[in-house]
C-alpha cells in the first residue's frame, strides 16, 4: 500500500519494492494518503488488509484439506 500524496517517496518506489520482494503481488495506491496514512486513514488500510488475510487463510484452509 502506498500513499500517493507522500512528499518524500515517489510511487515508483512502491513498484520497485513489489518487483524486488519475492511473493509481492500488487501495489495498492491510496490517492489521498501520505507517509503515515494508516494513522490518518485507517479505513484505507483495513479493507485491503482484511482481503489479504482472507486470501491467506483461504489458501491455508485449502492446503490443510
């Protein structure tokens, strides 16, 4: 997840990290987010995080059966 209004880190770094970190699948852009957007906009973090954990738990459950 990357805040697009961050004045210190351009969004190109988000895509560099995605391409560099093994297993990273996508970048979620937060249009009005800044560096500490989870503190300012927890709603922008909650939905994508819950979706991620649902996906992880679904894969773990499928692998267990």
